[in-house]
C-alpha cells in the first residue's frame, strides 16, 4: 500500500520576506508617485509684521499701561508722557494766533489811513500845480521873478513825490492783508503753529497702531523719550507667514498661489494650511552681508536656497505662532487657484 505525500507548508520566514518585499515595492511606488507632486523643506522659519513703537515727541514718561508679552488691541494706550509742556505750548500758540488776527485788523486800518493820506497829498499836488500855473502867468507879465517860478515848480515836484510815496504805502499795507482763501499769511502761520501744538499734545499719549503682542519691552515711568527712537516692538496679530528656504533645484514648479501645508516644530501634531504668496528675487547668499565671490579661487558648485514666502491661512489662537519658530513646509505642485492675484516678491 502506497503512502500519500503530504504537501509541505511554507516556512514562516519565507512569508515574512515576501511581505517585506511587497511593502517595500508599495512604498517605492508611492514615493515615485508622490515625489513629483510636491516639494518639501525643513529650512523654514515663522515670520510676521513687527511694528517698532516709538514716540513722535520728546517728553518724560509718566504712565506705562502695558507689560512684556501681553496682547494689546488697536488704539489701546501703551504709555503716556507728561502733558503739561504740550498744554503750555498750545496755549502760547493760541495766543500768537490771536495776536496775528489783531495784527490783521490793524493792517486793515492802516490801509484806510494810507488811502486817506494819499487823497490829502493829491489835494496838495493839485494846489501846487495851480500855484505853478499862476506863477508862470505872472512871470510872463513881469510881475514875478524867475526864482519864484522855480520855487513853485519845486513845490509841485515835492507834492508829486509825496503822492507816489503815499501810493507805495497803500500797496504795502494791502500786501500785508493779502489773503489766501480769506486768511492772511501771518494768521495762516499762527494757525499752523496751533495745529502742530495740538498734534504734539495728542502724541503725548501713545496708542497701539495694530492688534499685537508686546515684545522686547523695557520702559519705565520717568524715562525721557526722544522722537523716532524705538522703545519696544509689537508683533502684529494674524500677520504671520513662513519663510521657506527651498533649494533652487526644487523651484521648477513652485509659483504663487500653490497650496502648502505647514508643521511648526513647537506643535508637531497640528498642521497649518497656507499658500505660496511670492518667491524672492534672489538667493539668500546673494543678499548676505558678504556675498560669495565665485570668480575668485577654487569653485565648488553648491545648490543655493531661495526664500519662498508662504502665508498662513488658518492661524489658530489655540496654537499661537511665534516669530523665528522653525517649521516644515510642503508645497503641492498643482495648478494655482483660478483668479489668483498674488504676485512675485
């Protein structure tokens, strides 16, 4: 009687090797399919608009309303200066304005007085000319000497010069009250000084220009501040983007409008979404303090990196972003959304 042959079962090790081979093949296929669909870089850093807060006027700080790392809203008071010098300057400017207005009224009266003086001088000139004509007749008749005629002519010349001087005084008085939109130059200057003093008084209270977080804060009451000197910074809220430094060999299909995913190292389990806003006009090395001189010495070809600005579209207050934080950016190389108006930087 012949014994039946029992089929041999596959060894477990062979099955494991087969499964690993299938997995590797599947991974290779997936990598091949995905490698051409996106580009990624870990050389990326969070950035945001930063406002340098300073005073527009010189003065002593009497009140500080904020502290380091607090969130402030637009128009919130940051700090205040001593108002008394600015109030005094405003009062002085208003006094000068009243003086200018009074001076304008006096100049108007001067015009009237000068015009009356010219009228009187014209009468004197007419009398001198009449006397001259009479003297000419008497000289012709032999009743008056030639000297008397010369004296009469001199009086006419003097009266005529007086009239011309009077007319010049009228013109000068009128020029003093000449107006632009009904305001004399002196009054306009005084009004400008009043407006400047009012602005200085308003600038004695410094308010937040935007919503943001106060940082690099070091200001105390009693400090004397000067115009234009940065005192601290304000990181503008919801203005964050990521500067992703891609290799130049990765940028063939990258253009504004492409979607991107962002993973911040401080929140590894949360994914942000954004889009490419612009590409820099040169590599980072080209705009460095000491750009490379490739024409000198031995040259080694090194792939350069180009900054790509990626805007964060879904900033989440539960995951606040911080300037300078590192990130990983993945840009999908597909068609940009229709109607995109984003341009290259």
